[in-house]
C-alpha cells in the first residue's frame, strides 16, 4: 500500500493569513510515531509559518510555535485537528 491522501485543504482567514492541512494514511508508522498517519498542519501569516504541527520520520509528533519546538501527544486525527485549531485561535488573538 502506498501513502493515501486523507486531507489536503487550504483555508484563508483573510488576505494575510491561512491554514493548510495535509494528512496521509501511511502503510506503517513513521520512525518516532506510533500511528499510521503522516501530517503537516500549518498556520501562515504574511508568508511566514508561525505554527506547524507535523511528524517527520525520526522526530515523531511535534509542534513548531514560532521559534519554539515541542512534542505533541497524538491521539486521533480528530483530536489533532481540534488541538491545532484551538492553538491557531490562541495565536490569532
């Protein structure tokens, strides 16, 4: 089985900012992750990614918030999206 796209969406908040959501189902977990998904969720303002949730092979699930990077505890895709959008809303305030 190849990687299967699950979600590929770009939503603009305004002319300066948007979110891009990309999620694939993969045949086996990426090194460092314990689930069958590869994802990249990004919040971009003025051409700069200010918030990103992703899971690179070897790094596992993590969050980039400005210049900070921290781990993310993946539970489900639904929880991932809920956590990401809540974080985006905190950043937008």
